[in-house]
C-alpha cells in the first residue's frame, strides 16, 4: 500500500471488479494481521494467506451484476488505489437467524495504513445507503466482542448492541461475537 494514501481523501466508491481481487485479498490479510492479534487465535492468524483471500474474492466477484438479493462488494479508492472494501447482503443465518427483512453489513475493512482518515466513515455510509436503497430493515452486523476499535466505530455511527453471548469457534477457541442493529429510519434524513 502506497504511503501517499496517508494524506488522501477518497476519490470514489464503486462496485468491485474481478481484477480487484488481489488488492482486496491484500487489504483483508493486512487488516486481519493488524486488527485481530489477541482477538483471534494466533494459529488462525498464522494461516492468513493473501493469495487464498484473493482467490475467495475472485470467486465472489464472478457474478457479473449483483441482483437485489445478492451480496455486493464495494471498494473505496484513494489516490487511484483501493484502500478498503465493504460487503453488503441480505441478512445471513451465520450465528443466529436474522430479523425478518434484515440486510447485513457483512464486512468493512480498510488497509491499516489509511485507518483514521475518514475513509471508513465514507465507505460505511455508502454501504448503509446501499442496504437502505434495497429496502432492507433493520440492518445488522456481527463483530468480535474484543474488537473495541470496531465496536466504538459502529456505536458512533448509531448502531446499537442487539445480541451477545454468541461465539465463533476458531481452531477450537471460542471467540465471543456480538450483533449490532441499525434501524433504517436512522439512516434516512
């Protein structure tokens, strides 16, 4: 990631393209390594593989034009480089059944070099606007309970804690997760 991103504002937010897969894999790998030490087991982090993550994105982006009921991968660019991504989709039954009509902010990651520059807020708002435009209500997201930086970010953005007591089992280690909820009427002004 170029150090020129340190001073930048974003130039655009757009749907990801298959050719973006390597950049997305690199962002996911760098973000996981910078964010999840002490949150995920070290054995999981030791297997972070940028190439494997890129391949997963390549598969996800194989859909030519996402339908209303599919996931969408959004990228934010700054100075001509992809600086982060967000994934929006209908609420998924990963840990608990989602509320009826729910849309989900499945992921929001920035390259560690650009955190704190306002890119996350812009990308977050774009993702919320996408879910609202597709008629989803309420909106949900899952986060690791120990990821205090992310929890503060979401709470400042108006999300409220909805579910606790769930765990994601990673390499035999129970990692507490929480669900947040955002009512659509809060996103409309």
